C-alpha cells in the first residue's frame, strides 16, 4: 500500500515518465539492483536464475492516462487533447497540473465551458468533448497572451490529481491504479528477492517497467530470444458479464487481441488451486495489454495478462485482498518450474 500511495503521487502520463522511472531506478539501486533503461524510457531489471536458457519476462506499466495542451483559447483557458483511451466525462471536475517545458507547473481544473447552470441552459446536456471541455488555470489570465506569458504552450503535458486514499476497510481508491498497483507488486517482489539470499528463481527473469502501454505499446521490444513466458501484470476490468472482482486475482483468457496462451493460463489457474489463491477467469472485450502488444510485434513467446479494479480509466478502486492474491500468484509462478 505504501508503494501504491507513493507511485500514484508522482505524475507520469504517457510520454512524460522520466521522473517516476528515475525514482524507481534509485529505489532499485538501494535494493541492490542495477536497472537499465531502454531507448523508449522503460526500465529493465534482470534476476539471474538457475536456468539461464529458458527465461521469463514479467512486466507492468507505470505510464498513465493524461492529456496535452491542444490550444490556448482567446480567454486564456486551455483546450486539451487526451493521452490514452478514456472519455472526457471521466475527468470532468478534476484538478490537474500543467507541466511546462521550462519545468514550471501550474494547477487548474478541468471543466465544461458551459458549467455554470446560472448561465448555460445546456449545462447538463451538452456533449462532453474536446470542443466543450477546457482547463481553468489557477492564475490571473484573461487572454491568450496572458497564458502564453506564463510559459504555457501547445504540447505541454497535463496530469490529473490522483486523490489516493486507503480506507480502514482495506480499499484503495485513486486514479492510475492502472497500472501502478502492478508496479508496486513487482517492486515488492523484487524487494523480497533482494532480502532472501538463500533461494534463487528457477529461471532467469526479466522485470520490465514499461512506459508506453496506454498508447498501445510498451514491453514489446528488448525481449531476449531466450524468453519463453511473457507475463503482463495489468488490471482486471469489472462490469456487466465480467467475473472479475476486487477480492481476487483476475486471470485474462482473452482480450481484444484474441485468446491468451492456453497452457500458461492452465498453469496459473492450477497454482491458484494448489495454493488456495482466490482467482477469477475473465474476458476483456475492449482491452489490450503489453502482452498482446508483444505478440503483435512478433515476439515468439507464451503470453499472458493477470491481476480486479473497478471503474477502469476513471476513479479506480481495488481491495488489498485482490492485491495480495495477485502478488501470491506471481510469486508462486516465479518459483515454479517452466512448463513444456
């Protein structure tokens, strides 16, 4: 939970992830790991196992939904362009931060232009879209020139306030649990591995923190030819016809890209059965992960995606029982033998 709270506090919309990657790299160095960044900004840590010929690749993505400044409007407010697959209604009323190229930041609020019910008859019915949504900057700006003098320009990144809370009943709610919950789990596992010097993994395993998943790719390069299993630890989606819940690990059988590897799925479900780990099998029709992106890129691996979060790409929530179940399954999987 401490990892989740810390990670969600660091803005990292896709395309602007260098700060959080450096933070993770520094933390890993303290644990004794030397992480290596790829040209796209992702971070790889390799833990050598007993078998170096058949390897595993486990990934989670640290990039999140966000936005960019699309234009400065005549009244000094900002038109925005979305980063990632979500809807404008999911960010209406949200506090945000504008990150300028000079490094200076400004706060603001994402609102409908027609927000005031005392002025606009269609305040409740107008479409939530790029034309109607804008950012009200917390500075004295009355014109386009006023905003430009602040150093705000087209292409500046916009991050959304995470509002992370952990309740006494065990829920954690925040923006960007997708996929910072999974990153926190991998960091927790790496911390345990660094502290336990008496046991080693059966297979050399690459832990990769990807930075471009929300725009369709992330962990689809830098995959060793020796990698057999590719496990993307990502969120499970909750809704009508879904089995996923907030109290178990979700095992994805199929997403928008097609079925995931059947034998690897059976191995994961058997581990859940053997160790009494609560799980749900599910299909996500409007979903894609770094595992599916790796397959589209031509990686010759057995791929899978695992881990339940409510209200995906909006105000997300999960429970510590789901986090614990996911961590338990990944640990059991990492210490299991490679299946033929």
